[in-house]
């Protein structure tokens, strides 16, 4: 940071990104140098006896051997200098790395003589143009291997240049500020991302809304890093630093709570948690409907959970073409109804209980099932979460659009991709519900889903509630950027949202990503470590956690990390004495937002976290509960947290395991109390 400028343009790499590549190539070339030196020692005297028609064979071979030996030695010296220069200073201290660009340019120019020497080696060893036989097998194998590896290394060099090539790299950073030039640049970047999507995901263009999704996601990616000079490695390093920063803040908050003797926010008492909630809002029903939400994922989830035995588990539920279920309507499944088999296996339901199952998966169109649950006398609509590339584009069509439903404020906004998905789902769902309630008129209506399915289920419920005022929604790991704040409050009476631990998706919204971008820039400017040290520390943190000594020793300006950004006004705080870029990103946030409306998590949110064991509990296994919980508010999930389990806590099997563990431990506790 900023991006490396070479050959008159900006690249998607920084001057401090070359430490590890240079060291790796240096070690590789050291092995080459040793092997070539051994070959020269053996073959050089023999080359005086080589002959070739029209060629000075011996001179040709000697030129190749000596040239390769000299070039390898020169490249080793160059790589050592490049690694040393790239390792100097912190991420923002670019002046101390001013020699990196000329050194790298010199290395790029050396590709031409290296290619010429490799052509000579190929002519000698593989084309038989040079009549200079090598009787020593070791020398022959070494030369052939070096020639082949050289071609591979040159191909990797070209590929590396392609990966860090920025098509818009000729634009100066100064031209990307909030000016008409910046707007034009934003449009160019949006067009570039859109073309990339059309090329990489060409099969999605056949979808009705495929091109629209490409354009929306391209605009989002362009807007997220507008007017910044970050490269991908800066983002990775910034996330590692944010992990240290957030652990530091958590430790300070815990220390303040202990000093003030504050009552813990979370509790292990499940009865206390549900003492003031409606009867339908309970963990037993939540666990039951989570199983149906997971069942909507179909056969891919069965194979994911049972890699070696999944097919055997599905086999007895498969249906051939001539044996279709009589009382179920299944659309857009394959000839053997594999998805339908997965739903039956995971839900433990009979085929006749599944009234309708649609497995049509397009952009803005999700599979869902309608189930007659005779045990709880309810019609259950289970919406599938994200499992395909089409679902990812629905997720990332994350702008806000107007959302209308009876009982909601006029200015209500919702996640655009999920809103369009809910509208498409309603067209197919309404006739099915009418038919189902004609048969089971006294049943209740329950909607459920996980992740993307949870968000769509909530929006569908808002549309259906005027017709079915007593409907309920069980949502699991619901995305944060779903609906406006007042509408989210409105859903608290009929939506129960369950989230576990450090779930990334429950904190994921356009605003939280934009805030993360700002924090990354501010944190990068506050560290005193070079990038290679940050990357090495990151591997250590992933394996062993963040040591206490790093919480303080990482920063050169720790006072800048004290501010905890919890709202837009805090996000818009100016950062003094950092850099023009950090201050630019921090100020005037409202004018830079991709989405004008801030969106929140719907429903009444039950947040379950693993209980931190203290004192003797760390050494001795006790019967204390594993998890603790509380009723959280939507504002608690406005900021992204860089945590080790932020992806794992989102997986449906981990959510299911957490709720089941809470219920099992409560049951065991009741048994001990009765005894």
C-alpha cells in the first residue's frame, strides 16, 4: 500500500509483497546453481570435442552453460536485494522501499536473456541440432530437468504478471477522488467487473436476471474500494491486524466489566431466557424446524455431510420415473428425484407429507418445500439457503430497494436480491398454500430457512401475513443487511432468529463491509510491523491464537484504536496525522455509501455463544453448560468481527449441534435435580 507502479502503470501488488516470493525463488535458484555448477565441472572439458554442421557446437554449449551459471548467480543476488528491500518499513512506509521498482524492472528485463538461454538448452538437449552427446547420465538428467523447470518457471512468471495486471492501472490515484473523474473511473471499474462475470460465468447469462445480477455485483465491488489504493494483500494483512485489535478491545471490555462488577450479559439459564417470550418461541421447536431448513438443501448437503456413505443413504429414497409420488408435486428435479430423496432423508418425513417441492435454482429464484407437519399441525415452508453460484449472486445483489407490505412503514427498504427472490417465490407458493389449507384448514403456517433462505422466508412472511396473521418464522443465521430498522422491529412479534457465536453472515451487510474497509485502512496505518511479519503472525494466530504480548506490541499509535465505531457518526470520524487516504475514506461516509438505506437483522434475535471457561475449569472437566445465550438487538450485529470461527459458526450443522447441545445439557441438569 499503495499499489506498486511499474512500467508507467499501477499493479495489483505492493512493493512489500515480494518478500516471500523472492525468498522462495532464491532457494529454488540456489539448487539450480549448485546443480549447474556440478554439470559445468563435468561437461566443460568435453565441450571442446563437440561438432555440428554449420555451428560451432562446443562454443554453443559453453555459451549456454556459462551463461546459465552467470545468470543464475546474478538472479540470486537480485532476488536477495529484492527481498531485503521489500521487507523494509511498515506497510505505509513506501519511501524506504523506493528501490523495489527499479530492481523488479531489472528482473523483468532479465526474462529475455533467460528465455534465450532456455531456447539454447532446448535445442541442445531435445532438438538434436547440436551434436554434442552427454555420456554422463547425471549431467544429462540435470540439464533436461533445468530446461523443463525453466519453461515452467517462465510460464508461472507470465501467469503471475497476468494475475496482478490491473486493466485500469494507468489511472493515477489522484484522479480517483470525489470528482467527475472519480465517477468515470467507477463506471469503468463496474464495466470491467461485469465483463469478467459474463466471461467467467457465461452459463448464468441464460437466466432471466443474470445480466442484472452481474451489473449489481460489479457496481458493489467497484464501490467498496472506490478512492482507495489497497491491493489484495493489504486486505489480508488488515484482517489479521483487526483480529488483534478486536481481541484487545474485548479484553479491555471484559476487564472493565470485572472492575465495575457488572452483571454478565449472557446467561446459561435457558428457563430465564424464555420466561417472558411467547410459548411458540422455544428451542425445541427451533431445533425441529432447523432440521427441515437443512433438509431443503437436498442431495448436495447429504453428500457433503456423508462423503463416503452419502449415496447409500440416498439410494433407498430415490424414485424412478414410473414411481412418482402420488400426493406430492415435485418440479425441476432430475429423473431420479435426487433432491427430493435428500429432503426425505434429512427431514425423516414420508413422501406424501411433502406437498410441494420446487428445486428450480436461478438467479433470484430459490428452491423451497411445502410440508404438511401433522405432528405439530402446521404447514411448513422451508426455503433453501446458499449452495450454488446463482445463490451467491443473489446474496451479493446487496443494494436496497423499496419493499411494500401491509403494516410496514412507507419508506421500508429491503435487500434487493432477496426481495426479488421473495417476489418470485410468492408466485409459485400462493396456489400451493391455498390448496394445502383447503385440506388442512386448522393448521398453522410456519416459514423457516437458513442463511439466504432465512432472509427470503422473512420477506415472504411479511407479504403473507395479511392473509395468514398467525404465521410464525424460525430463521437461522439470517443475513444482517435484510430490512429497515422499523420493519425489523415490526417482525419481532412473529420471527425468531437464532445466531451462533461469531457467525460472519449475521454481521454481513453493505454498510458493515464499508466500515470494515475503513477500519482496515486505519489499522494498517496504526501498525509498526512490516507486512511479511503480519502474514507470519497470521499463520501463528490461526494455529495457536493471538498471544497477549502482541495485543500491545503490534501498534505504534495505540490511541487510534480506542475508538469503537458503533454507528455512522463514529464511522465518519476524521483520522488525523495518518494519511490523505485514511482521512478521505473516513470522512463524508454518507456520500460514499453504496446503499442509501441501512439494513438490519429481523426478528427477535437469540444469540448463543460458547461459554468462556475460567480458572480451574480450564484444567478440570466440569458439568457446567457449554453455551450461554441472550436476547440481542439488531444493532449488536452491525460490525464485522474477524474471528477464527466466523465461517464455521454459520454452517447449518454447527447451528444444529449448538442448539442440540444446549437442550441435552438442560435435560441432564433436570435429571440431576430430580435425583
